[in-house]
C-alpha cells in the first residue's frame, strides 16, 4: 500500500527532528525519512544559538539582543526571535534534564576539548561543571592513549585565556588495555559496564580504578574535566560514581567523532519522535519527487535501487549542508540534489573562496534561500513549491560556523517549517 502522510520531513538531524516534533505538536500525522540517522555522531552535542556577531566585540552575551546586528537575509533576521524561542522550547521539552541552560537567555561559556572557551545556549548536564563562570579550581585530565585530547594543553589554554580560577592539567595512563582502533568506545564501554580492570595488580571496578589513577593529581581541585567518553547508556551513573570516589565534581569535554554527547542527543531526539508518534523510515535516501504543477505530490525514496514514492500534503527538506550532503557541489556548480532548489552562488569557482584561510568564504553561506515561512525561493524570489519548506544546514545566507549558530539555526528554521507544515493541513 502506498505511504501517505500529512507531513513528510526529509533528514534526521537536529533540524529534521525539530521540524517533525513541531509538526506533530499541531496534530498532523508525520513521517521522518532519513538516509543516515543524523550527523550527531560527529557533533559536539552543544546547542549554539549565536556565539559571535558583527558589531559585537568578543563572544555574544545575549543572542536575542544581537539579532539586530545580523545581515539582511540571515535566517534569524527573517524569522525573528519567536522562531528561536519556539525551537528552543521544542528542544527543551525533548531533552528534559539531560541538558542545562534553559534558565537564562545569556550564553554559557564552556570549556572545550581544544582549550577554547565556547559561548553556547544549551549544554549536556555532563558538561555543566566545566562552566567558565564557575570559580572552583579545575583539574583537566587527558588520557595518554587518546591523542586528540591533551589535558595539559587544555589547561594551559584556559590559564592563558585568563579564566577566574586555578587550572592544572595532567596526562594519565588509563587502567585496562584497549584495542587501538576503538579505544574511545572501549573506554566508554568499560566505564558503562563498570567492568573489573587491573589496577596495580588487583582487580577494581572500572570507575573506581579510573578514580584511583586520577586521585594523586587532584590537589586542591574541586572539579575534574575528562574527555567525553564517560559511558554511554549509564553516563549519569558513571559520572556520579567518579564524583563519589574523587570527592570532586566531574565534567566531560566534548571531543571529535565518535562523540558520545552527540550520540546521546541522537538517542534522546529519536525517543522523543517515537513518543510524539512520528513514524520513521531510515536507511534510504530521498532522490527525487513527483509534482503536480507547483505542489509536490510525493518524494521518491531509493530503497535498494527500487524507487518508492512517499506521498504527503506538506514536505520539509532538512537534509543538512555541505557536510550532510543536503547541498552538493561539483565543477558545474552548487545544487540541492532532491528538489533541485535554487542555490545562489557565483558562477566562477574561484569566487567561492577567499585567499585568507580564516576569511569570509562565500561557500560557507551556500544553501537555499527561504522566505518568512521557510519556503525555498527560486532565482526570481518566488517559492519553488507551494508545499515545500526548508530547515537547518540546507538553508543558506548564514556562516553558521563563524558565528557559532549551527544548531540554533536548525532549531529556529525546524520550528517554523514544522509548525507551518502541520498548520497547513
Ligand atoms: C563535526 C560537527 C561538529 C558540530 N558541532 C556543533 C557545535 O559545537 N554546536 C552546534 O550548535 N552545532 C554543532 N554542529 C552542528 C549540528 O550538529 C548540526 O549538524 C547542524 O545543526 C545542522 O543540522 P541539520 O539537521 O540541518 O543537518 P545534519 O545534521 O547534517 O542532518 C542532515 C540529515 O539529513 C540526512 N539526509 C541528507 N540527504 C538525505 C537524503 N537525500 N535523503 C534522506 N536523508 C538525507 C542525513 O543523513 C542527516 O541525517 C556540529 C556538526 C558537525 C558535523
């Protein structure tokens, strides 16, 4: 039997899940179709709304107050403060106590694994004791076998940034032995299961063994930062046990892939979809569409080389940007591959970049142009389709990496696109 939905969302990242949850809240019947579950395995799990803005020196304190300084055509300028607040509300309801930051509009400043200080709006509870506004003495512990994270270097960077607390760093040899190709997951797994590990010739449960190795370096520290590998399914218990053994607060610093904070967020968001009654089809890409005039009738999903139509009244495109493959580029130009929506870009490839590696690269803003209802626009500024909306990384006009607004833009556009799609039923 053909699949037919009120609202079909394409893409399972933060934008797609937000759009699906917002649409479900209107009472619409929603299906989310996604190729891979999400890109959160690579992401930090932090939710940045706006960290830097033109005309604001240093990190933005209040993202809402900084919206007016953003350039024309920026999604926040188009959609306004209510869109950001709406997206954050959907997010906060989905994640519950797993995240902090909802008590204030002001950005939190958080310690990152590179030693930089990051302005962010929502952060996993596991990272909360790493706030830079907290004046408790800090110890950063790196694991020698995890070469992407150097505890001493992180501490040096923080001290050089003039943080208002004392900070030391140390590299330790972790108890137990782990296969080189999968150390991150094996360490997380050992802590999750609290397996017995060898510590100085005796068997100790993993959490206690890790604490014993850290203890001699604790000094006056009231809080200890560790790479974000502190368990998966039982992360809260792992942290609580480490805190009990160490007598200090413990926090995680998000690292590169595989990112446990990202994976935990992915689980939470997909549980929320399930609870909201959103149907899920994952593992296959949308490759095209069928339309009647300017209205999309169905999207075509490639199911093991078989083209299967999924029909819907309303469609939300949330396939990500250049990283998620929602925007594609080759020698011919830049394109949006599912609906072939217009993606403004210079014809000459040399104009996509600037010479300065840290300069304002035009490619960073590539994506579909939207109107106030998140409808993608053609080259003449007319909606491409009457029932298509776009959200997240696929939307252009914003350098989300430079301004640290990646997830905020996904939440705001996902909220508007999902709500409007649901209300159009
Ligand atoms: C390495 C990394 C670090 C990050 N760090 C931060 C951070 O510190 N703070 C922050 O706020 N944000 C961060 N982000 C951004 C954030 O995780 C999201 O990637 C961003 O908000 C964009 O979300 P999205 O849902 O639009 O796209 P994506 O997350 O890219 O998701 C797109 C989804 O669409 C699916 N898809 C693509 N094409 C198709 C198709 N044809 N058919 C079906 N499905 C398709 C993909 O499989 C994927 O599930 C980071 C991202 C990455 C990759």
